[in-house]
């Protein structure tokens, strides 16, 4: 029986999808990329922000049509939106046959079998079914979050931090390497807080050292660090590990201390500056990525300009930015001094316009230098890939002259010859 799966949202949700598909494959199901050919359709949803909820709802209704025009016998909705709004969705979407939350994927084969009156043999915990390219994968080291940022709904959906034991993670990394994965991206809602719930203190550094020893891996990239637990020791570990990529993803949201406090963000502007000063002094070739929020309730023109000046004084290679959106159930939803939408959008546009110039200048520093590129795609107009400076699914690409001798997953030595704000041009050596 064929199953079609639509996976929405972040990389952490993508890992959930792969885990779910592993259970289903072990139960004997096959998969199709054509919804019209699926007997069962599953939408793994995101419920983080309003636009993600709308995308999830649109996808559910789109898949529901295949119960009339396709062969779909069962429509299943899983993930964050289902976890948070299961009662409301059950009442408003009779087209959906089954709703599951974020930690119920192992139940899915049995629930499907019950709904369709099919046999279901007991299964153990299977390997993830990778739907990313076979040479790269995400390693989720924990779920949930102990941070209670005023704007964020993640703890409402996924609860407190639940770190995965280190031995289990190392075994998973070895299994992924055995499947041909050479690039591993370490993710969680808060990676630098890893282990506090299990070991009483952060244990990310020992974990990274263990991953650095896994045979077969070539690049290990760390994403989603929380600023107040980014320390010189962590930065030194990233710089010194043979396979650890000198790439820091540290979502800041803002730099003004009053706004950070209002956001319920731990840490301070001074700590952030100390981290960036340590990198600037000791590791000038680190690639820096962050996320910023504009228009948080109460943000003044002066505080926004402070953020803009901060990004000029401490330039990042990559910046993702978004305008504040009041999410249902969060503390920020009820805050006074909400900012008008047109002001938020104007600030967002100004920040991104400034950042384009900064990113282009940061990229131009690398022209003439030789790096290793991981090939991802080859076409008539070029061979595309990424270096250690580009994270998958988030950053730009590098293009070299087209060559069908190069296959996805292959590593090439290139020289960078051109740059724009997001992408680079190179030549194969």
C-alpha cells in the first residue's frame, strides 16, 4: 500500500518525518511522490508562526481533494499544528481521518491498520528513512526547549528540553555515516543547552568531540546555538575539530538589552559582543549566521537603529530576519505597545537592504581563496554545491563551470572567483 508524505516546517520536523517513514517502511508500506497514486496521505505540519499554520492548513485541504479525485483512502495529519490544535482541527476538518501529535509516530502503523482493518505486525525502532540527499543528514540532539522567549510557541507545542543520551546520538551518527552520509548538521531548538536535563550541565562540547571521531563523516556543522551558552570553550572546540565546521549559527533576535529582557531572552549585549570579539580576534575565518526580529512590542526607532548599528559594527555573513508576529498563547501576544504592521515591514526592508551589502562584502573577502566544495547539483548552466561556509537549506550556493563528471555528494577543490550577497562563483581546480 502506497503512502504519500508532505513534510512542512523546519529541519527538526524533517527528522520527525524521516523517523515516521522509517516506522512505516518497517511495517511494509511503500512510498510515492505522487499524491494521486497514494492510498494514504500524511501531512506533517508546522505550527510555529501564523504563515506556517496557514501553509499547513492549505496543504491539508489540498491533500483532502485526493479522496475524491485520487485513490486516497486515509488522510493523516501529524506534527506541531496537530499537537497544539488537535481538538479544534478535529471539529473543523472532518476530511481528516486521523490526527497525531509530535511524539506519537511509532503508533502510526498500528493506528493506520486499525482504521483500514489491515494486519499490523509488531515492529521495533527502525532506522530513519532519509529523504534528504544521501550524503547529508540532520542529527537532532534534543527536542523541546527550556527557554521561555516571550514570542515563541515551541514550548507550548513540544514542552521542555528532552536531550537524547549521548551514546544514542553517537550510534545514530555512526549509522548515518554507514549509510553514506558525509555531512552531518547538529540541530535542536537549543543546541548549546544540550544535556542540561540529563547531566545537570551542558554537554555539547563532549558530544561534538565524539562526533568528530566518527569514521566516514567529513563535515559536522552546529546550528541553533543560544547566545548565553556560547562560550570561548565551545568556539575553540569548533575551531580545533578536524571535522567540525568553523560555522556559528547564533540566533540573537536583537541586541538592545531592554528589548532582550522584554523578549525574556537570557544574556546581554555585552555577552554577545564578547563572543563576537573572541571570534574576531582568534578565528576571523569563522562563518557567522544569526536571526533578527524587528518590530517587537515597544521597540523604538532608537532601539531599531541600535540594532542596525550593531550589525554594521559586528557584521554577520548570513542574517535571517522577520517581523514580529503575535502568536496565540505566547506572552508577547498580550504585550502593550504593539508596532504597526507598516512600521515593522519598513524596518525589515531596511535591515535586509543593509545586510545585502554587508553579506556581499563578507563574501568578497573569500575571492581568490581555495576551498572544498560539496557537489549538490549539476546542470547545463553550472555545477552547484556548498563549501563549509554554506549550511544546507539555509544559505546560498557556489557555482562552478558545468561538468557531468561531477556527481552529487562528491567533494571538489575550487577557487572562489566571484561573489554576490548570497551566492559565490568558483572554478574547479
